[in-house]
C-alpha cells in the first residue's frame, strides 16, 4: 500500500469522527492513540485539548520545528458525515478542512521512516483545537504559549490549498451586538421601539461604511436573530459581526468607527450592548524568509508554482509574535465548509512530498 493510499484511508477514519469546534475530544483521543502506536515520544493532551507527539532529533539543544493541523470542523454533531468517491475525488463534509491535514501528520511520519531521514532537531507534531469560527485560535494560542520563542518555527497543514503558501496573517475582530427594548404588541404598542427594527437600522449603517480596497478590508454580518412572534415588537435581537483587514492599523480604525456607530444607536428605551467574541492578531514574514523560500522550492520540485497569499489561520498566532510560520496545503479541492466538500486524489502525492521536503530541509538530513 502506498503512503497516499494509507493517508486516504486514515483521512476517512478521521473524517468520520465528529469534531465541531469546542467538541474535538473524540477526534483528539483517536489521534493521541495513533501517536502512541507510531511510537512518538512525549505523547500528551493539554488542558485545551491539543494533542502532542515528538520525534527526537540528534541535537537536543537545537530549536524544534512544530508541524500542526487543526482537529475541528465547522459541522455540528447532527450532520451526516457520509463519504463517497467519484471520478478521482473524495466527497465528504470536512474531508479537506481539515481531516486530510490531520492525516498528513502521519503521512510525514511514514515518509520520514521510508526515506530514512535523520532529524537534526526535534520535530513536534501537533493536532490542535479551536481553529474554526468562534474557537478564536485558542488551541494554537496554547501551543505557542507552550513552546514560546524556543521553536524554530511552525508549519501549519491544511488539507486544501495545495500551491498556496500563507505567510501573512489577516487581522480579525468579531463582535456580538445585542439590541434590547421593552417590546410590546405590534398593534396596541405601535410606535414603541422594536429590537429587530433597531438592530436592522444599525446593520444598514454598518454595512454602508466605505471600506478600503487597499489594504483589503472586509465586513460581514454572519448571524442575525431576534423576536418571538410576527405580531410582537421584539424586546431582543442579536447579530454577529466579522471585521478583517490585511493592515492592523486599518482594522483598528474601522473598529473605532463600528464601535462609535453602535454607541450612537443607544437612546431612550433602546440599549445596544456589544461583546468582543473573537480577535485574531495580524502578522507576517517576508517573502524572502527561509521558511517561505523553502516552501516555494519544495513545491517547485513537484512542478507546482507557489502562490504567496494571506489568510486567517492558526499561523496568525506565531506570526503575530514574530515567530516564523507558513501554511501549506496537501491537495486541491473545493466546496469547503459545505456538505459537498471534496478533495482531488491525484495531487495528494505532490502535496505530501512537498511538505516532507520542507520538513527535511528545515529539520533533517538523509542518512548516507
């Protein structure tokens, strides 16, 4: 059986274990047990739910390389996780984001063994929690806190996006906005404020804000709820707001404008409360950095021309602390975060080879 065959088989096993953000324990335990079966050292789970395993290097004084992949998915426990294979693809919710990324941690182990790579520094493999949605990168925050400045750097694995090398972290700030009024009857109390109407008016003002194209900056109202009946003046309504920018200063300026608009919506019998529910710090390393250039070269050896890009990923945390980090993908695919998510099988070999080459270049040498 080839490494790709083994990897696909393991990926499907991982994909079948539900792992919504904040509920990754079952998948984490599965990875923990497999780390032990692969004879990794110092296998453990921390309080956050991250799973760790170490491959020893010859130089114990050298800084370790950390390779991570997030365990969680965007799908609740109620989702049917059935998979199917068709025309060179595997289709299943969460197959690419990020079951394949987690499986690739083991692909690295198998490839290093097969290629007889002798590590110079320690290699830590980490399956972390809390990357998606309101997880707010809590898993990676705990990982970076554990290793601090003692890490050589981070390689973050994503199942999709083969050929893209993320070296810039987009700043993100998220709010939950809560409108509160006294409510009432739609007929007899007509004219009194409705929380739904008030929040809708605020949202219109927010989404009318002019955002710069350069640096790229975005705004999204992702959820909206409120009210108890069609003939009721709503006493409560809520929404969740996502703000992003490539530039931290721009994000800070937009944030101030948003908060000012929210405050201005307060008046008699109308209360607007806001709560910060997520904050992802920005950061970057130069395209000329060793990590970026190594990723480019490893992809080029596989006939893949790298695209340098930015994103909101686990790499945000080390990059924000000036610790080198890049994100690399294992294959191509599409429809991420939907029930129709899929990965292409053929490119997996190239993606896996480029990742192993990266690890070898940064942490090891072949035995002569």
